[in-house]
C-alpha cells in the first residue's frame, strides 16, 4: 500500500501543477508602476461659443409621434442564454488472483534380451526382460496478471438535448405601458432640453468644448481615466466696460458675493461601446486515476474517471462606457474615460482624443468687470485599474525633480550654484519647479519668461535665482518642460469668453417677394452679428392713410453668406388688397436686452425702402410622357393619307386629350388595331396607350403638330407636350 500512496501523491501534484499553469495563462494582467509609466493626459479648451449662436443646431427634434410608437420600442429581449450540464462518474476495480499448479511425470523403461540356440535341427529361444520405472512431481506458483483499467465513461454519458420553449414568455402589460410612457415623456423633454437649460437668472450661457487626449506609452494597460474638472473666474483682461443705465434686471443681479460658473453636462454625456457577442463557453473537468500494485503475488488495479462538463451558449450585447460626464457641483465635472475593448488584450487604454461639450452659465458680473472676461479650468486626473478599481500611484517628488533636472540642470552654471540647489529640500525644489510648469499649463509665456528672468515677486522661492537662462533657449526650454506638465495629474488652462457681437446691416432696398398667397419674404445682404433672438423685424404697410404693422414670422441668418432672411404673412391671406408699397417700409431693430453687459452695439438703418416683386408661378408639369419613333410622315398617294404612331406612357393625370394641327383625323387605332373614338377631331384617353393615327388633308413639305394636354379630376390643365412632324412624298 506504500506504493499506492506514493503514486496517488504524485498524481495529485501533477494535476495541481497543470491546473495552476492554466489559471496563470488565463489570469495574465499587465500593470504599470506609476502614472508616469502609462503616459501623458492632455486637457485643453478648444472652442467657446455663445449659446445663442449654436443652440438652434443642437435641438434633436426626435420624431416619436405618440405613445403607440413608444410601445413598440420598450422592454426588448437583451440576452439569450442556453446552458447544458453533464456530470458522469465511473469507478472500475480489477483483481488478478495468484495462480498455482502441479506437474508430474512417470517413465517406464523395458529392456528385452533374447538368445536362440539350434540343436540337431531344433531351435530353442531363451530371453530375459528388465523393467525400470521413474516417477517425478513438480509444484509451480505464479503471480496474478494485472487486468487493464477501464477508463470508459458510463454508457450514454453525453450532453442532454436542450428543451426549447414552445411559446414566448410574456411581459406584464402594465409594466410595458409604464415603460412606453416613460420613453415618450423622456423624448419630449429631450426635444425641449436645449431650449430650457440655458435659462438661469443673472447668467449668460456659453457652449464650451473641451478636448481630452490619452497618449499611453503601451497598448496593453488596463486602466480607466477618471478626471475632475472645475471652472473658476480668471483674472480678466482689458478695461472695465461702460454700459448704459442699469436695468431692473441688472440691479437684481448685484451681489457682494462671488458667484461661480454653473456647468451643465447637457451635450454628449455618454458614449457606449457595444460588442454583440455570440459566446459559447465550454468548461470540462476530467480527473482520471489509475493505480497498479502487487502485494504478495496478488496483482490489482483501481481505475476512477470523473467528468464534469458545463456548456453555456450566450448571445447578448456587451456594453462598455467609453465616455461618461456628470456634474459634481455647480462648477465641477466628473469625467470617466473607459478602457476600450481590444481583441488581443481585453479592455485597455488606447491613444484617443475625446471631445467633451457642455453648457457653461457664466455670472453676468464677470462680463461687467472686464472687456475680455477669462475663465480658468483646473483638472485632476487619476488612473484606475479597469478590473478592480485600484488607483495607480503618481510620481513622487524625487522623480519629478529628477526629470526637471535633466532638462533645466544645465542652466545651473557653476559648481557652487549646483551645490546650493542640491542642498535645498525637495519641498523647495518642487515649489521652484511649479513656477515653471504652471505658466506652461496656463499658456502664459509672459509669466514663464518672468520666472526664467528671476523677476520674483514677494514670496517667490529663492531657488529661481539659481538658474541662468539665455533668452534664445527659452522656446526650447518651454517645449521640453511641457512634457513634465503633461504627465502631471494637476493641470490648468485659461480661456477668454467671446463677448456679444455687434450687429450691423448696410443700407439697401429691401426686395419684398410674394412667394404665394400666404407668404412673403425679404432677404437683406451684408449683415453681421445676427443670432437667434437678438433682432426683431416688422413691415409697416400703407393702406390709404393708415399704416398697419405686420411682425415677422421667422428670422434666419446665413453666417457664411451673410444673408438675413425675414418671412412675413401675406396680406392676401387675410383678404386684404395689396398695399401702397411706395409708402411702406421695413423696420429692423435690436431685440431688447435683459442685461446691459450682454447687450450688443448695433448699426442698422432706421428703415428700409421696399420694392415689391411677385414670383411667377411655375408652369405645371403634365403627368405623362410623349414620344414617337419617326418624325417624318410619309404621304401615301394611293390612299391620299398618312399615318403617325404615338406612345403616351406613365399617365398619372385623370386623362390626356390629343389634337392635331395641319391635318384632319381620319381614324385612330390602338396597337391591337382596336378603334378609338374621335369626337370633333379630339382623342381622349384615360390609360397609357400606343396610338396609330390616320390623317387626311396632309400636304407634302408641310408640318403636322400633335398636342397632348393633361387634365386632372376637375378638368384643369396640368400641362401639355407637343411633337412636330414633317410630311414627305411617298409612293
């Protein structure tokens, strides 16, 4: 039994090692030591626009018409799973018993001697015989034969067949209608969200577009990026603007406190990566044990075979959020950039640029302090393991200082200066490094230059005076230190807010075009600074001695072509006659401003003279096609007539009426030679036809003109088409 124990232990060790090896291969997980090993994160503000210039293009206008349409979209099946399990166990025991047998042998030997003598003719034979007998016996013992271990699984050890449901599983009707109600309401709110979100008392709305770029050094790092971003009032530039007397709304916004900007992550707050996966997972565990042994001539084996098999078939959508933006407080955002699904490496951070757009509500007080108001963005980023969420540690101070010294250390000119630098504590060194890095993050070259010149204000670190920089090397130094700034988890950026644009329209004659009996239009050229809602327009039309005012129905502005398009309701719609356009005029004025600091300056003529023009109506297009194969008519002298062939196809009008000029209709047949009725030299058809017309009174070298007129159900002409034929002499 000692041999059995040794074999069992060895087998167990082999199985354990094999299992551990497989687990190790499946659990491969690449990590970085610090954030510097992952790569830089670049955050910037690339575009700032006034909200009224872009809001019109941001409305989704979803067309979910009613609740019944929503009902068809809710509570879908999102996954299909089929699972089969097989568990089989076989145990076999074979014993070879010892064998013993005996063998015996008996041997007999007969010796015969004969002698013959002849005396006087008589023969006499005499003989002797001797018998010898030998007996032998042998006993044999033999060990038992070890039988072969049976490793076959039990009969029919196969996966069971799946049982498919015969009917679909139903959904609670109340749940389905509640979900449809929620979907319909959500779509309606989304259609209006852009319009209502920007309305906040004492704030001016802007659209801010941030750009976040991840630049990993490796393509197999499983990290998500988490960023916090906050906006604050910056220093501002320019002189304090002067405004007209404050309105009641302005006075209501006066406050001694310093309000913060208000951010609304309204635009593109989520970007989901969807992988439609059809996955068949088979997990099979089979453990086999076979032990042979012999004890005192008894040979035996024990065989055991166990199989656990689990097969799952899954079809579903695997969603992974690549971008999520949410608001932490009034002026702060939380941004998560998720690792992307990679076929070879799983979820990893990849080189990519993300655009984050948001609605920024800026306190009106910012615009009152400076002619160029400035906001400052401060961000903090960290990497988290995409599997367990652990935060990756950042570079320590010593690493940052070492990286800085590789770039700027050459500007420590003497050994004594270097010794002074080395003697400084890391805290003082980091403070000096920050004086170079912060201006780079804020794109403030003047502040960077002041630090390199040693122009220190009170409280600046003395370490700045240890460096001697040459002016011609400053751009190179700026570029080199930008790499350190990009790897810092703390970054900042400043950007100016665009002020309200001035409105200007050159003096011109306004061409008033009557599009139809319900609508009129005026297009003014060479316009600038017009956005939705910042101007109003009306027509002052003269009837007799009275002026009547008609406000515009809509105002649109083509910024590229600088065209201002105004639409008005036609007086004809209300049963009025045309006015005296010579005494009528167009008036365009800036719309009333809520806040003085957000009110544009304007240069608009007080009135525009009108010139009336009526757009001619387009001729109706008939609802049929007309063609012929030949445009020459052969005059037949024997019958004194001629024939033409017409193809009238695609007839959508109620009917088509055919007449001739330059000849008389003698007879008409269709292509099957069926006669067609002719009434007063006129042919009328209601279906597409191929017609053969026989004509009298034709003259050689003269023209024959065929006219086909379309008619609608009311008998009104829809248009006409003509074909001209030339008569030639025949036989």
